[in-house]
């Protein structure tokens, strides 16, 4: 997560239940695990998340870039925290999502 020219926080996907994410996850999609987007915003003051940009990149074992578009749970949580933009990798490029 970046705000202005400062890296505010970084994270990666981790297993295990996440109660913050559960607030935004539809029950039919299963348990909320800690996605990188959630990890980047957890325990960060709103003054640092509001107006920030999150960069999300997925790379496979061969070093190839893959689609990392945030899921509905992460998108909702980022909106809630005031994130304004997400830059995510695609299969060979990048896309920008305004929240």
C-alpha cells in the first residue's frame, strides 16, 4: 500500500481465518482467509489508508505474471478503509481499479 511517495505497508496471502475479512465475505463463498489486500490494511490507521493505492501482483512458479484482481471481499474492505485505487496484475500487464 502506497500513499503519496511512501510505502505504508506490505503483505502476502496467508492461510487461516480472518475476522475482519469475514465482515465483507459472503457466507456462500466459505471462510475469509487473509488475502494480501487485507493484510496490507490491517492495523494501519485510517489516516494512512484513506486515499492510498494498493498494488497487487501474482506471479506463478515460472515467474510469469498472473491475474490478481481483488475478490469482492477485499474490494469491499478496501472501500471501507478509504483506499482509492488498486493496481493489479493481469496475464502480462496491469489494470487500474478505482474504488
